[in-house]
C-alpha cells in the first residue's frame, strides 16, 4: 500500500437531506395564498471521478463531482381548501471541480486508514416547471405555464475519515464517512420570463415570495461514501 504512487478513482456518496422542499417551497407563491406540497427531495447522491498522486504520508486528489438527486415529477401545489393549483416538476444538478489532500493515519501492507479534506467550486443549475390547473389560472390572473432556471456558484469543502483495503490485483476499495459544507447564499435567473415574483430578465437576482429575501439552497450535511481506486504504479 505504501509503495503505490499514481492512479484513478470512481466514487459515490449518499446522504439524507432534511430540507427536501427548499428548491421550490419559498418561491412558489405561498405568501398570499399558502400552499402545501405533496412531496420533496429525500436524499442527496453524488458521483465523482478523478486521479490520485501519493507521496508517502500524504496523497493528493484531483477530480470532478456531480450531485444530482432524482428529478421530482409528480409534485402538486394545493391550497388550504385542498384544491390543486398547479403541477410542479423540480430538478437540479451541481458540477464541482475539486482537489483534496489525504493524511495517512495508519498504513498496513494491504490497507490503511486516512483522514482527508477537499475543496471545490460548485456550479448549480436548478429548474422548476409549473403547469396550472383551471383553479390555478383563476387564482393567479395573468400567469401561464412557465419554467424557471436558476444558476449559482459557491465554494464547497468536506472533511472525511476513510478506510482503504485491497480488493484485487491493483484495485482497492474505500469506505468513508464525512461532512459536506455546501450552501448557495443567492441565485440568479438564467431565463427571462414571468415568474411568481414578477417579470425577470436573465441575470436578475432570484428572490423568495416576500420579494426581499434572496433565494438560497443549503446542501450541507453528513454522508457515507464508497469508492474504488485503480493504481497504475
């Protein structure tokens, strides 16, 4: 284990997400006409690939991560009387080029325990699509079916503890647990149009229904991960 120096890796992570409705809940016209939603995002999954370079006690890692939970297709916005105002589809993805450094805590011949941290620049694309019912059209005069697209960029980092061991030949498997720090403090519209907050142009700052609070998205939290390493030399 201590003699390998260069390789590639594939990695996946999984975690629960407590703020499952935050991509749409506070911006879907819920102030004057409070609505409830039948579902939301339950989990966060990520996929990553990249390269590693070991220098003894430390190992450098360079990769690209994609966070993309399953798209929500069957959402509905319902008022207090139980009347459906619209159908809603919500999806988002985050692409992050990142780098990290690992510190070996204990190394054996075919396994090791290490602590690592990484840093990246997260790029978010968020889309919400609304299809009004007859009741919704009556409740929101002048509104027609629309799709909004938001963009945002922010820094992200994580701290992790992992165990790596030989799987076969020069392939190893790593099991890890960590915590991701990732919050988009504000977002901007990427498509011009008329949304619940009024008419917007591309590049305009996105707000919640109150018209003053910037739309944000917090994806920070713990996760578990597994990844495979393919050592070349």
